[in-house]
C-alpha cells in the first residue's frame, strides 16, 4: 500500500459516533449573518447621513468625541469652599460639646510660657498702658508663688526609683 492510499483511508475513514456531550448542535451562522446584515444596513444609513466621508479613518471615527468633557475635577476654590462649609457646621456643633467638657489643668511650664507670650504680644502693640504690664507681672508672680508652694526639692535618684 502506498502513502497516497493510506492518506485516502485516513481522510475518508469511517465516521465514529459521538462519545458524549451535545449531539444536536445548531448552526449559528444564520444568526450571525442576520446580525452582520443588520449592521451593514445601519452603517449605510450613517454613511448616507453625511456624517462619515470616504476619507475618514478609523481613528477619526473613534476620536469624534475626544473633545467632550467626560470627567472633571474640583478646582482649588471649590475644595476650599466645601471645606469651609463643612467647618462652619462642625464649629456650631463643637461649641455645645465644649461647654460640657472639662478642660484639663495646664502644666506649669505651659502657663509660664503663656504669660511670656502675652507680654511679648503687648510689647509689639502701641499705646499699651503700663498698668497692663504691671497687672500681668502680678498675675505671673502670683502663679509662680502658688505653684512653688507645692514644689519640693529632691535628689535626682528619686526620679529613677
């Protein structure tokens, strides 16, 4: 037997029955042809309206709406305005909350720094009467005396026990 004869038997061969799966398969080519024909008709309608010319490329067709605004980002002014609006609402709420809250006692160094800050602020202003400075110094001295009464001198080793 020659190679051609073996090839004919192989090509012609006997058809074996399907082993499993779906045996009644339909041919979808008719549906595809109908869809393709419908698309061709719609394309001719679009071409007939004069929207697409013969010299239009695919990129021209795809980029026809590239200049349209499809997304936007808020400007800096819009962001600031929205934050200011949110803060106004929160400030009104925080006033009522802060009235009920008990503030912790400030530390001694924080209080003394506050006196210094106030003095420095008044020194920068014009026409501040000397009585303001003397009153502020009296307040500072009173606070130092008040806090120094509770202070006691200890050895450094007592801090590391």
